[in-house]
C-alpha cells in the first residue's frame, strides 16, 4: 500500500496511511520499483494476491516468513505451514529449544531458500521499508538508507497497530527497534513485491 498525503483545510498536510493509493501513484511506484531491480506484480484482490505468491514458490521449497497480518489475512501463512506443499521453517524454528539449539535456529532463520513477509511502507521512489522489534525477519531481506515518509508511516501507523496486536497475541509491547530500507536490488529476480488493490493488514 502506498502512503497518501492530503492538504487539510488549514493548509497542513494530513496522512491517510490505511487507504488505497490512486492508480497513477501505484503505477509510478511500480515503475520505480522495477527501475530499482525489484520485480512487481499487481493483484486486484486478496485471492489474486494469494495465488500470485504461492505460484512463485516451487513445491517442497524451504520457506520462512516473518509475523505478518497481511500474510495471515491472505491465508498464505496457513498454506505455507499446513498444506504440506512446502518445507515450512517457522513451525520448525518455534519447536526448537532456544538454549540448546540457538545456533541452528539462527542458521535456519537467516538463510531460507524463500523468505516471505510484508513491508510497512513503499515509497514512490521505489524503496521498501520494514520495521521489527527483534530484527529476526530483516536478515534475509536487504539493506539500505532511510526515507522520511516511510519512517513516518511506520511510527505513526503500522507501529500502533502492531503494538496492539502484539499485546493481544503475546502479552508484550512491540517497538520500532530495527528498521531496514531496501533502495535497490542488484540480483535479478531476488525480490518480488505484490501490490494488492485492497487494504490488507497494516
């Protein structure tokens, strides 16, 4: 989802983080992502997005994913972990002993064949931003330098929703402890983004 900015009645800028961007803005963003070496698909709805993502993953692939409301809402988390089509790493990692198998947990999580996740902001200049409390899902992504608008969306919108979710699910507060910015990908086909014409997750 692309951030939207409006001018309020008093001339100030107001941000509408949880709304769809207009077609022109989406097309401009897609072109910028492609120019930055990132493959982009656009899905009209949740069902199409799920189909696109799953078709991109070869059967039996070791697949890892970060905690993601978007993946959950799309049914992708369930498909990866329960369908039997893939070698799901997240359930395996969660079943391992944190004290005696810490090195193996790090190894599995750091270099999966396929990594799925959702980002918290996409800029019109073709950058992807992801925030994390622990940083565990950021390692398999790529790195770069910050962009102010994306960071505002993380802090003003995504963090508040994730904090509420974490308290309900785990009984702990979330935090924007680590932020990753992907400005460009130099390996063709390494990163694929699916933009969905629906408001999903945050």
